[in-house]
């Protein structure tokens, strides 16, 4: 008999809070949807807690850590969900976000209904993602403090992109081997490495696209060591007029990001052409990510939060429509990705 609570959480609620990811999720093979969808819901709830600026960072961190313990089954704090509903849910402007926070208890009931292996994998990915959120809360100042902190070194940025996105490629790969055995012919360690870089490609794109906005809440993910090398400070980046002065730094980071996208391309091409749904689930974020980078390198005011480089909804729909013709062919998939990479490199 169908479970209506599970159907609601992994259907209408997931659609309401996941935006474009829901498109990717719906195209995945059915066996992968529930664990990936539930992991997304739990991580999204944790992220909403971590990103609610009207609550002091130490209070957010305490709730985040308590939720992590609850997900991992190492604590049974029946009052936690009431605290989250009372302290965080009421602060949400989006009704879907509020409903998600109020639905955490049934979401953890669904977690218990998963197979042991899926439950273990979901707990692991949520733990790692919340470590990325914890990193933000411990590293950067209160958004209302008017302070600004840059990550010290590139290694911190690389580690951060693993915690908040690279680990998702790892999880996605594990789910594929578990639920679609025999589909991937490459060695698991090869695909896992590519999957991690796939996630890093997407997160680096987000970091560069959202730089202007993040700076205004005190977060500079562009490393201080790189800023020093280019004769810049984090506060220099607060001035949109310095966008061209900071372009050499942007170029260096875009080149690194394109190397990650090449690994994402190889990951996608290692999926058999017959696994159309799985291929589409990889191809869409690659094409959208590369089109975002193209907008970014063409944006002379990339540090201006009012001029963010964002692919339009109509452009996303065009990518989805055109990809249906590309996906059965290795040559066409490679051409679509490499053409975008070449166009970006030509502008650097």
C-alpha cells in the first residue's frame, strides 16, 4: 500500500524546495530517486537552518549539529523538531521552506524505511554536507557584523567544494553502483574520482557566480593567497568597478573549473548510451554550468550582485529539449560539452 507521507515528501514538497534539481531527479531511474530525493530534503533543511541570518550563528550551529546527530541516530531529541519549527521555520519567507522544516520528523521516519545500505549512504552524505555548512558558520563572521573574511589558501576552497558538492558526486556514484549494477563499466574508484570533480565543477561555478552576493554577507571564498598574488584584497572585490581589475583572478579560477568539467564530461561518457535517464541527469547540470561560466566570463561587472550571471529559465528548457537529441550519441555529447569549453577558453 502506498505511503502518502512518503509520496508527499518525495513528490510535491521536494518539487517545491528543489527547483531545477527536481527536473534532474525526476529523470533518474526510479530505484535511485528515493534515497537521493530524501538526502536532498534533509540537506536542504539543514542548509535552511544554517543560512537563516536572523538567528545568531552559534544558535544555528547548535541546531545544525543536533539535526546531524538526529539523522545519524546517535541522539533522540524529541524536542528538536519543535525547536526548529519555533526558532527557524517562522523566519522563512518561502512557504515550502517553512513546510520542509516542519516535516523533518516524518522525513526521518522515511529514512528509517530505506534499506540498511541506502540509510547508511544517506546518513553519510548528509553528515558530509552539514560539515560544509558547519565550515561556513565557524569560518565566516555573522552576516550582520559588516566584517569580511577570506579563505586563507586554495586548499581550503578545494576542501569546501568537496564538502558541499564533491561529496554529492561520490554519493551519486555509489547509488548508481548499488541500484543499477552492471551499468557502469569503469572501475568504481575511477568513477568516484570523476564524480567528486563533477560536483566541484558545479560548486566552483556557483562560487564564482555568487561572489558579489557572498562578499556582502562577509564571505570571500576566493583565497587570500590568490588575492595577494593578484594585488587584491577581499574588500577590493566589494567594488563592482574592480571587476576588470580582478579578471586575471577570475580567469585562473575558471581554468581550474573547466578542468573539473572535463572530468564531469568523462564521467557522463562512461555511462552507456542505453542508460538515457542516468545520462540526462548528468548532462543537464554540465551544460547549464558551462553556459553559466560563459555568461560569467562575458560579464564585465561580474562582482556586481545586481548583474549576476544566470542562465534563464527559457535557456534551461532549450538545453533540456536539445539534450534529448544528443544523449544517445557519445560523439554528440562530447561535441556539445567541448564546444562550450572552447567558447569559454576563447574568451579568457
